[in-house]
C-alpha cells in the first residue's frame, strides 16, 4: 500500500523521527544488534600489531642512523689521521732531500753549477792584487772593482726579504696546522663520546646477563670440584698400585705371589708371565657372546630410530590434519558471515521498500484546508 503525507503521524507510521523511543533505546542498548558484523577484538589486535610494527621500524631506523653516524665520524677521523701521516711523510722527504740529497753534495756539481762563473774571482780585485805581476795591466776604462761586493749586498738584502716572506708563510702554515689539529681533536672527542655511549649500552646488556653467568659459573665450579675429586681418587689408586708394584719382589715368579694384593682377579705384571691355555680358551669362548650383545644393541638402536621416525611422521600427519580442520572451520565461518551479511542486506532492502512513502500530495490533502477552526 502506498503511503502519502496524510498518513504521517498515524500510530502505525515507522519513520525514524516518529519511532517509539522505548523501542529505539532497547535496540541501542543491545550490544549484539549494535555491533553485528564487526569483530572488535580482531580490529584491536590488528591495531596493536600495526603499532608494534611501526615501533619496530622506528627503532630499526634509529639504530641504522646511529650506526651510519658513528661510521661517518670514524671515517672522518681516519681521513684526518691519513692526512696527518701523509703530511709528516712529505715533511721528512723534503728534509731528506734538503740535508742528504742536495745538489751541492754531488761530485759533478762543479760541472753542473749554473752559477759557477759568478763565484769565480775577477781578473783583479784591487790595485794591490798579489795575483798580478809587474807586466800585468793594472787599470782599465770603465772598470768596477766593487761590483762583486755590491752584488753580494744586493743578494743579502734579497735573501733577507725572502726569509721574511718564508717566515710569514710558515706562520700562516702553523696557524692552518693548529686549526686542522683542533678539528682533528674535536672529531676524536666526538668519536670518543660515541664510543662511551656504545660502551655504556654494552655494559647494560652485560649486566642483564650476569645472573645467567653466575649460574653457569656455579655449575662449572661444581663440575670442576667433582672432576677434582675423581682425579684425586684416581691418583690415590694409582699411587697405591705404584707402591705395591715398587715394593714387590720383582724376581719372584711364584704363582701365589702373581695375584694382586687387593684384588684377586688382577695379575701382577712383574710376576705374571702370560695366560694359561684355559684362560685363553675362556676369553675366546666369550667373544661370540660379546658379538651377539653388540648386534642386539645395534638392532635395538635401529628399532628405536624407526619407532622415533614413525612417531615424527604420525605427529606431522596429525598436525596436517588439524591444520586442514582449522582451515575448513575458518572457511565455514567466513561463509556463514557472508551469508549473514547477505541476509541482513536483503532484509534491509525489503524494509526500505516497505517504508517507501510517496511525497506526492493526494486530493484528500487539499480538501482538508478550511475544515478546522485552527
């Protein structure tokens, strides 16, 4: 039956705004109706798993960043040390060149010296030069006897100026070396700080395992004590045997003295000359028994291994069956949930179709105007 606006307000009308408050409150307070189709525990578990995974990723990234920073600082420190070592090597090499391998120390320097003529004396150094004889010419036009001294003075002034420049350059170099040394010291301090932090973390981890270490030490001490007692008893027995051996009659071949003093089943090697045929026969007859026992032991171990393998196979088969049942149960549960959701959607569609109200006013709606005193 199609509903119209005239039917709005009737007792059997079921629109949301006209529904009975008591029935609506009952539906709201019903947890099954309110949370149907929602697995709250599973959602909370997924949220917790996601939070744990994000926390683990953040911690892993932080550890990776710390390791990268520490490695970078160590590389910087090593690079600074390499530069310092190369610098010292070059300084030593230059010093070696200047002191040992100088050109002036070579045998052929007098032939290869480009300033050889500059160091030679002129034809005469003064009017009283003893190298000149009576027939030698004494004076020349345009002669400059003091040219050598003047050039020496100029060279000395130039050397002083060069030394001043070298001193200034060395001062700048020392300042740069101080800055570089300060940077190296700062880098070393940072690396040392990182190392202390890492050592403190390692110490904390070690303290967490101290309880286990103490227990292990106690077990080791107990085991060592037991081994010491066993060793002491063995040494005492050996000493007893040695005493009996050293104090026996070595040349006495009497059968009565061949037996051990404390154990009649043992022989004294200083008197015993070998087994008699009867004793050899007993040993030979006992060999088949030993072989049979060894074979029986091997068969028992083999049977135990077969039984254990069968047990493992049965366990794996049972686990596979249980997993298959679990998968089947989960599939049935998912199918049941899907059927329930499909049924709910169908019921909802039917309710919406049954509650569909036409908004087109009928003739009866227009006829009601003017029929009331309000």
